[in-house]
């Protein structure tokens, strides 16, 4: 990049300059140009002010799990079709950065970085494992190993694969349709994960044998995800979803009641 760049060249790079995304040579050229050009300096100041105002007034919405999974699936398919290009223009580069930023927002909205635990018995390490498994299940091809809305297909599938055959109640009449089941790895062991749906939301239910006294339901919230945990008759159970807390509590109560009835 020439040190004596034109105003046109400078304006094309101002967005990337403001975001700190230029190569050292381009960065120095833009800095030198704006130091001696009042019009480009004014344009940069306007860009900075606009970005600040947009950030202050930004409204953030949480996408449901199904939408996140569809976005990741579409992006992974597109990435497989892309071929590397030897050189890209500044305009194409900016579009690439915008797409990457969108993907980053989708992933960041699912990241488990802070655990806020309430209630009894909900430990942070296990909660972190459960949430990581839930987020991982939203990746293409990771949601279920056996896809079925029939409990008599899902429950027998776990036989011989895990230490515990999970409860798989039919909750379709309560608008919680069964999606399927899979094996996963939580708390240092293989566990059963049964998946239900609720409109555009997915609900993962994890269970494994755990010695100890029965424990009342406790709740954990991690960046918009709600986790519920209890222990009944030596079975540890976790429920996680981005479904609103009241509906998830309704689901958890129905599932727990069905699990309690199954062991009687």
C-alpha cells in the first residue's frame, strides 16, 4: 500500500481501520493519510461516533436453539463448497468479516462462560459439562443417534449402551414431542440423553446412576440457558434448554413425575 494513498482508497479502508483489522502496512498508510487530510479525519470521527451510538442503542435478541442449529448447518455446508482465493478486494474482505462476525455472535450466544447457580446440589463442574453437551448437540449431526417420536423405539435403543436405561415418557399430549436420543459424555461417564421439543426450542434430558439420597429440584442459569437438576431413587437427572423458565419447569415436573412412577 502506497504511503501517498488517495482519499478514495482511504475511505474504502476506514471501516477495517476503525475495527483494527488492517495489516500493518495498510494501518500505517491510513494513519499517515488521515493525519494530513481533514476530510478523511472527519469521516473517521463520524464513523466512530455512529458505531458508539449504535452500540449504546443495540437490542440483543436470543435465538432459539433450532435456529442456531440451522445457521451452523447452513454455514458448514457453504464452507465445504468454498474454494480458497489467492486475493480478495477490500470490499469482499469486509463482507467476509461481516459473515464471520455473525457466526461469532451465534456461537457466543451459546458459550458457557459464567455459571450462576441457585438451589441445592447443582454443582458448577457438572452444570458446565451438561451445558457444553447441550450446545454441542446443536452442531450438525450431533442431536440424536436414534431419531424417533415413539418412546418404544428410543428407550430400548439405550439397552447395553449405558449403565442406565433412561425414562422416556410420552409427553406429546402436553406439547413436548419426543425427538430422539443419543449417547453423550458428562461428568466423566457415558450418559443417556433424551431429546424433546417445544416449538422452536430443544430440550435435552440427561440421566445416569448416582448413589446418594434423593434431592429436590435445583436450578442453574447460564447465559440464557436454564438447567434443572434432581436425584430420585439413585438416578441423577439434568434438564437443559433455552426454553423460558416456566415452561421448562412444567416439562421438568412432568418428566420427574413420570420417572418416579416408572420406578415404583
